[in-house]
């Protein structure tokens, strides 16, 4: 209660000309930002605009390449002691512990006999405050809670007392698995929290929520802040425009529109379908079920027990490290793994065919290396991705499934790959292509937009515009 | 039902032990006495302690293949140094515990595969044991012998000690704050590190606790057998892993239950006695133990499936 | 030269050569021939089981077969029993051994796949059953191998022990399978990243099953040879080979993280493990010192491998 006027007014966190580079990628490119008590900052932008990096710089998770981060209000040196709390998008609870025990992990001061009772009371209080009527027991093990309940617990831990007052709480897509009623409770709590002098950074793809709760909105694009104004100065349309698409003048020539397509070759119960020679796009915001739909389709079509000489489907991974690259191998071996069963003689690898295949695809797709026997990790990310394309396209499979394959790929490579996809489609291959980049999806013949794990729109021909896709991905209705 | 079972994972080991105990009493009603039970669970105490030691390592997602040789080494030290010059003996045992803690820190800091490091350490422990006691022998310290053969009223020593071990470790790992954080390392080490903890220190602590219980196991074993040899506890490595799993623990995810582990160890000890009562040919006793293990693990799988379905 | 040194298998061979030199220097070279002969004979058994363990370890973290000793004992016992010391039954015995390998491997993988048991527990529990079968069938019997087979197992061709030739032949077969066959590529891919391999069209379950069957077949063959070599099956004949099989794989340069096999390294490590013991013996070191040094060498190699990885 003894705070001077100066301290009250001082920003909780101040970023000056902060930059963060990951290799050649500028995730953050000169960002200035101050957050003061009482503010609720809505943070919006496309996937890869730099939101997560910004948040991680604020909470001390990553050190900036350049620039300064300070916490003037508390004078603390580290984010944790400055009262900065983060609620992460991926669930970061310990699933084997109870709700109260998870609080103990972040509240080291809970000690001695009776800490359990104190923890139970503290988390209960926080849950009651944020989500009245939540019905979550403090003694329940986290792994028996539903995803929504886990998210509620994480948020409650973010706002909990924890021995020192929370000054700034960062919420990264906090409502992604909450239903509307619960989300509304959270909104109400954020408003109360900010009125009481706290501050919040709120990241959401639900524009309605941003408008409902934010006092100020920050729009990011390509690692830069492109707009930073009070919330009432934005309109919904203005906000969508500010997030913008990358190239406004892109004329999407979709090849010969009249190209005749073959019979239907893919059909899933979910409603996803594709015809022979068609390029089908999957769009919508990241993590809304597109990747899962594709994985299910691929795993359901192929077998873990049998490899046929004629594979039905091949997969191009976008998350290269997790799903694609075999890191110990050469480029050549990575490129040929999917054609081995087609070309083998007596169960032995035909190395001549393998070498010819590698040389062919090195030329066709332009893999930049002087020797295909170099380790695959010696390539840049974009060229590794080309290897994955080569792996899939080299096989004779009639259907190619692509799970956001252009992540971190430079523009030149993209153009090469687009051309190749068009050529392959013209010769009768079918592509199912999930992309987080709307511009890319607009090149497809047909697009399915996903929201909350379901198909929310199917667009073709003239309907296939960036605006329509954005509309279908964001919930534009009442928040 | 599924929800209930998955919330009370401890029921499965309790149930397994109860069934096995009932079957034993049915086969051999005379076992249902103070001395009978004492005989049935004769060697359960050191096995229970070793199982708890293994549990500490599995709690942080590692596995210890050196535990059996470590317990053997401790037994050799106990039957020689601790008996002949107690102070030196205590110092050696303390140094062993610290080595265990160091091993945990090194494994985490250098990101080494625990399975290989502990495999190497098993040679080291085994060699040291041969060094300490080249041929079977030594003598248990008198006080230790007296402690292990004390005859408390109502319940035999083995049962009292098992309950005590279960209570102490339950308090240490489940109830206490630091135990909670240790289990958190197994559940989600990243989130523990994010909250400001040093995971290296936590791993060292888990390994140190494992060393402590390993030392207690070796001492208890010597107290029962009165002498030691370098190979006395080699099977404890596998027994302890089986005990943790029987008790409802898992290899990853920090899901361990000290009470379950102790019950798992008792089940293993009892299984051997039960099979001898069954007048099963001695040829098949080991195999039947394996079969029991597979059977209980299959039951555990049903629990796990239910959990997935409800979660 | 640079290229040779950078190959992970060269280390175990260098180490083996070094210990060989030191040991034979101690005996003024007079015992060098005998030492080499003994190393090749005893190393062969470790190398054969090591090859199998290597294939399983190549599948990646958590994959290891703890049933090797029990399978060796079982196959040695059943094979000798089937042959009953009758002359001309060597192939029958080999057939029995291979069947034991196929059966135990299939059982192991059934537990791993159908019951979703971690391989460590599955192979451990199954090994208790195998051991029991071996005890039951071995009971009170002390069957000698057929004379011809015993002569073969202890004999030599051109001064090289026959068992070493068998081990060498098996190593070449495994090497071809890993380096040249589609199956080998699939195995290495699965070990690097099971998910990526599956998404690249590799039939990963078939690969896993075949790996777990291969290890027990190799262990069975080793058990058959060992029983013939030592004049009969003993219940503890496999005992030493559990830790040994893992140790030769790790020292041989195979990555415990999976996806990287090393066939020559296994042989080098098998010779090295025998030679270290001989060296320490000839220096008069006791069993204790020998074991401690063996353990420290294993840990040292793991640390060296990990720092090399970190520098990359």
C-alpha cells in the first residue's frame, strides 16, 4: 500500500527494440512494448507472426538476440520474481500429480506439515474465483481430468496467489478447449483482474473474445508489430485486414480451371473427399484437426505389417523432425526409403536404381548439395523439405498427403514445389494438402476449412478466396 | 467402475496379494500363524527395500540395472567393515549413497542412457564386492541380527517392517512437498524446470534416495542371512523392477506407488512360498513366477485401457 | 586414415589390438598365438549374441532383450536332448535350436505387442518361463553332444577356431541384411524415428517382430554351439551373456538411441572384452579389479560417445 505514484505508473514489463533470430529466421524483428498495470493486451497475428516468441521473451523462456527486457514496476531482474506468469498453449501440467500438487511445483514456498491443506485451499480459491461452480476436486489426478478441466487448472494456477501477487498473466490461446460458458467466466475474471491493477496478455484466434476483453490490441506480422492501438479503435474487418495476407496483389492462377477430374479416390466419414488429379486443400487455424484428419486417413489406408509393391498413399511431413527426416542418414537414403519395396530385387536394395532416383530428383526438385551421400542434416530446412517431397513423389502412389509441408521453406523453393505439384496433378495424382498459409491453399482446386476438429466449410471455384477462408476459420459470431 | 479403479490403482496389487495369500492359506492352513507368516515373508524385507530403491529411479523415468550388484556390495560391506570397524563401515556406506546421487546428476547433465551407465556400474559394484569379500563369509553385526530377528507382539517382524517401509516411503514420496516435485520430474520435467527447479539436483536426490534404500536393503539382507557373498542379491535387479510394475508403477511418467511397490515385493516373496506349497515340481517354480508376473501385468493392462477410455 | 578413425567400429578394434599387444608383450610374444586362439573362440559366443542384441537395440530406446541367457540355456538343453549323443544328428540339433529361437522370439513379441508390455518386462517375465522349461527338461541329465559335433565345435580350420568361423559367417549375414537389404533399411529407419518410418511407408510392426525373433534365433544358435563346445548344457551357461551382450553392443559403437548398427564393432568389442580380462589376469589382477575396470571402461565409452554427439 506504500507504493509511490511513480511505481504504480511504471510498466510491469518494458521491451526495447527486442529482436530474436533463429538461424536466418527473424522471429522477432525490433519490437518495442510496454505493459502497464490495468491493461489487457490482446495479441493477434497469423501462425508464425512471432506471437509465441514475443511471449517467451517476456516470460524469460528465451533470451533475445538483441534489445532489452526490463521489469520497472517490481525492479526484479527475472520474469518469475517480477510476477510474470504464463499459461502455455500446450498443456504443461504434470499429469501424474493431483491438481493441488501441481500448484506445489510452481509454489516452492509451500512447505512443512500441512502444505497439502494450504495448497488445496489456494488452488480451490483460485478456481472458485476464476471459474465459479467448476466442480474440480483439488485432489483429483490431472490425467483423469478432461482437456477443458486441465486447461482450467492451468489458468487457475496462473492466477493463484503462489506467495507473491501475480502482476502479469500471459494466456496463450486459453479458451481453445473451453466451451463458451466457461470462456465467458474467464473473460469476466480477466476484466476483474485488470481492474484490480493486474495486467494480462491475451492471445486468441477468437476475435470476438479479443474484443470482449482487450483494452489494447497488438497486431503482429512477420516478427514485427504492425498495429498497436486501443481496442475500440479497431473494427473486426479492420483487424482481419491488419493481420492481412502476405501479398495483396497475388493473382491466383489456378491453372486450367476446366481441367477434367477423375473419379473420387478418397472419402472419409468426416466428409473429406478428393478426386483423381485433384489438389484438395485443408485450411483453418493451426491445431483445429487438419493434421489429425490427414494422419488418420494415411494410417488407416496403409499398414504397419505389410508393405506392398504398389503403395496406395504417401505422406509428406511438415514437422520434419517429428514426422519426416531420418536424421542419421544421407540425403540419398532419406529420399529412397519409400521406394525400396517397389524396386527391391530378392529383398536387397537395388543401389543403382536408388542412385538414379536420387540424381533424378536432385535435378527435378533442385536439392542444393554437391553430393547426395552427404548427411541429410547438412541441408538447410527448405532443402530437407525438398528431400521429403522427393521421397513421396518418387513412389508410384496415386495419392499424396501433405501435412503443412511448407513450414520454414523459402519463397523460391515454394514456387518450385507449387509447379511440381501442378504438373503431378495434371498427370493424374491426387494431393491432399494441409497448409497454414492461406495464400497457398488458394491454389487448390477445392478447400475444406476446419474449425474445432470439424469441417466448417467446403469452398470451390470463385468462393475460394482468402476472406472466405478467414471467415470460416475464425468464429465471427457473437462472443 | 473404470473411473473408480483408475483412481485407486492400489487396489490391483492389494487384490493380487490377497488372492495369493488366500490361496496359500487354503493349500497350507498351518501357514496361518505367527510363525507361518514369518516364514512366508522371511526374505520380503530386503526385497521390499530394493523395490523401493528401484522405484526412486523409475520415478524419474530411468531404470537401474545395477541394483542387484549394489545390494550385494552393501551386504559385503555390512558383513565385514560395518561389523569389524563400524565407523569406517558407516563412512563407506555413506560414500556409496553419494556415488549414487552423483551418478544421477551425471546421467542427467550429460544426457546419458541410464540403462547403459547402470549396466557399467553393475560391473563396478560387482568388482568392489569381490574385492571386499572374495569368498562367501563375513558376519552380520550383532545389533543388526537382533533387529531383523526381533519378535514383535501380534505381527511378525517382516510384516511390521513392511508396513513401516510403506508408511515412511509413502510419506516421503507421496505426501511430502519435495517428493511431489520429484514425481513431477517424471511427469513433466520441462514444466518443473520452467517453475524454477534445478532438475539435475532433483535427479541427484532421487538417485541418492535410491542409494539409501539400496543400502538399507543390503543391511537387512545380511541381518537375515548372517553372512554375505558377492553374488548374494544379483536377482534383486529383476525382482525390484517386477515389484515396482506389480505395484502399479510405470516405466515412464512418474507414476509410482510406494505402498504398491512394497505390496508388489511381498507378492513376489509370497509367490515363491506359495509355489512350494502347491507341491509344484521345483522345476516349474521359476516359470510359474514368470507366469504369475505375466498374469498380473495383463490385469494391469485392462486397468490401463479403461483409463484411456475414460480419460 | 582420418576416415578410418572416424568410424565408430574402429575404436573397439583398436582397443582390442592394444590389449592384445600389451598382453602378448607380457609373455614375450610366446603366448600370442594361444591368446588369439582363445580370444577368437570365446569371443565368438559373445559376438553371436551381441549381433542379436544389436538388432534389437537398433530399434531405439527401451528395446532390449533380457531373455538371451534363458533362451541360450533352453536351446542348448533341448538340442542336446534331441540329439541324445547319437552320431549324425548335428543338423537335427541345429534345427531344434532354431525352432526354439523362433518360438521364444514369437512369444516375446506377442507379449510386447498384444499385452503392450515394455520389452524389458516382457522379455524378463518370459525368460523365467524359458528357464523353467530348461530346468525341467535338463533335470538330472548330463547329455554329451555327439562326438562329431563336439569335435567341430572345438576344432579349427587353418588355425582358426570353427566357432569363430561360424560367428564370422553370421556376422557377414547380419551385415548384409543391415547394409544391403530392404529389411535392414527398414530396421534402421524405425530405430531413428518410428513415427517417421511408419509415415514413410515402413511396415514397422513387422520390422519389430522380426528383430525380436532374430535375437532369440541367434541366442539359440549360440546356446547350441556353446553346449557342444563345452561338452554339455548347463543351467547357468547363459548367465554371463546378458550383460555381455549389451556391453559388446555399446562398446562396439552401436547407438543406444537407436538407428545405428555396427556389425564389425560387435566383433571387435567381443574380442576386447575377452582380452581385457586376459590382460588383467596376466598382470595378476583379481576378479574384483577386472570387473571394476570393465565397468569403468563401459561408462567411459558411453560418456565419450555422448560428448562426441554433443560436439556435432
